[in-house]
C-alpha cells in the first residue's frame, strides 16, 4: 500500500483537487486498491469545510469525481504514517517540516511540481509552485499543474 498525502494551505482548493485527480488516475489504471490517498492543510483556517466551489466546478468540467472530503490540518502523525507528503508550494513545504518536527529530515516531503519533469529517476530539486486559485481564481492553471504533478508521481512510482 502506497500512502500519499497532498497538502496545501487550507485544504479546500489545490490539495483536494490533487487528491481527487490522483484518485481518479489510479482508479483508471486499475490500481486504486494499492493506494491510500488523502489531503490536509498546513493551517486551521478552513478546518471542516468542503472543497472550494471552484475546485468542484473544474473537476466536474473535466469529468473527475470530487473525493468526499472535509478540510483537516496535517499532524506530526501524518508524517510518520504517509510515505509521500506532497506540498503545493514552498510555504507549504516549510510549514509541513515545522508540523512534522524540525528534527525530521523531511525525506518524505516533496513539492508537487518536483514530479512534473521527472526524468532519469530524479525529481527536480528546484520546482515551481502549483498555481494558487485562492488568489488568482484560475482553477484551469491549477488543474494543469496538478495533472502534470500527478502524472509525474505515477511515473516516479513506476505506474507509467
């Protein structure tokens, strides 16, 4: 079982979109039973809220079911439990390491777009941030980034 946790600031836009997109991808590959997929926030601002209407609308437009989810905050136990903790931007990565405990080496923490140009069994060391639709309203750009990251993650894991 490969355990993946997608993380963004509030857990209502990017991380829930990534959770739904990745779940759909592994389902279409017929390997959904080999994964445990969830998402979380680094903040407490949206705890208990459903995915953002823009995320739901974009996923409906492309025919991807929204995974039932309520925003929750990442915990130190999540770091221990999940194999891959994937943050959407540099601020998320910094906060994820803080939540995990600054003493951890962060080996399980990745930035989403580090997988987008996965080549030669190497993730990018310096990757861009996933576009944040909370500020831009551009859920299309976010979706493109997330699809690129999820496809790269599948390749990294040997499923493509």
